[in-house]
C-alpha cells in the first residue's frame, strides 16, 4: 500500500526532469514532505497536440480515483493492484487510456510498536533521486461545470526488498527509459495489456532493489498537526 508519500522536488525541477512542455499551475509546486489522500499533487501525462506532436503535461490532480460514472460519495481508491488493474472495473478504463506517472521521492509505511503506537518508516532511493510511480488518471466535469477535475491512483505491487520489510505492498516504480511506454497516449489494444504489465513487473522489481528504508520521527503520524513543508519529517531517527 502507498498511503502517504513525499515529493521533495519543486515545480521547476519536475518540468526540467520530465521535459514537460505544458505545466500550468504544476510549475509552481513546492516540495511537500507529506502528501495524503484527497490532496492535490503533480502527475505526468502525455498527449498529442493539434499538430499531432507528442507532448508531456505536468498537471495537478487529486489523489483518489473518481471516475465520471462513480457516485459522489462512492469509494475513491488511492491504490490500484497491478495484478488486477487490467480487469478490475474501477481501473480498467484508466489503465487502457489514462495512464500517468506520479512523481515522488519516497513514501511512508508504518509498523506496530511495542508501546502500542505506530513507528513510521520512509522508503526512498539512497541518493534522493526522483522516483516515477506508475499511476492512473481519470477526468470528470468539475462541479461548477467549468473545466475538468483530474483524479489519480497509484499502482501498487507485491513489496520486495526494502519495501517488503515493513509492508506487503509498494508502489510500482518505472525507470526513465520505461516512461514513454507507460505514458503512450491512446487506448491500449487487448494484446498490448499483458506485455505492458509484464514490463512494469520486471522494471519495478529492479527499482525496488535500489530502495532503502529508514525510521523517521512519529511527528509524521499526525496529518492534522504536521508541517507539510518541513524536511525534517524524513530525517532518520534511531529507534529505541
């Protein structure tokens, strides 16, 4: 599972890293060290412009997939299992034609502590590199009817290596070289789905092996009181 994550890159860095040709408000993004469900964060998508040229768009979306056909008070899943993403009715449409990348620099997981509380851990690349989580998006008319609201979910896989030490699920991460295949616009044909998922399985296994897990302070546990802009949220602590 991925229930909270970090994006310590600013908008300029993201635009540069992804060579995004369209970015609007996402270009003003500031580093955030605690991104929670139902909040807004950058996602990367690809599209063809009016001249048929492939473009990359960095845009803001709300975490929790909310398809147009879903009820307003219905579930808004923050994660989608890689194993069933092509067949589950909630996700298969977005998998076919709404794939995206969710930029992050790491994510949190928790384990039960002897004192009854929960100890948080931060899982990330040891050099602080940008991670590219496979994601799905969908757009629906905004409540005021003026524009579109984009929502997203993070694709997860069985946790291995560092992530598996504290939880059984983790985001499915892509390499830079694999972004184009995952982001390719247009609807997937039936025969394209299994190879794309097989590629995601292989690549995400490799990326998982590069990650490290560190204990962090329990201040990250309380979403209501923490300062989302505080980089000390991800500083390692020594467990007692």
